[in-house]
C-alpha cells in the first residue's frame, strides 16, 4: 500500500527545499494506483514486493537526467508527479536482477 511504502522512506532533509521535495514524493506515492505502486517499488528496490527494511532517500541539487537521488530542486508537486509518471510509464527502464 501507499502507506507501507511511505513508511519505508528513510530521509534526513536538512533544508526547506529538501523537506518540500520529500513531501512532494510522499504526496505522489500516496495518490498512486496499485499498478503504479508496484512499478514504483520495483523502480526503487528491484522487486515487486516489500523485501527491504527501508528506502533511503538522498538529496542533491542536480536537474534532468543527471540525477539518481531525489532532487531538492522541484518547484512544485505537479512537476515531480509529471516526471515520475513519465519514468514509470516508460518502456525503456529495466531493473531486473539475476
């Protein structure tokens, strides 16, 4: 569930921008349908099931495709939502582990 995934987030925001970025991410996850939640979990962990104790959230000030951590540069929730939906809807990412 959204609540379970959010409870796994391990983040230590140090600035107001980081706090806002984290709140945008939580809001995004909270509003996801089950299918998207499964894709999000797989994107973050490599698994469709919760098999970890936490999802560590790191912050940076990078923009665009150069980032892997949660940027503290999102000016709004709609922008974060748009980018993450685009990533999760893409047919081009694959995180399968053998």
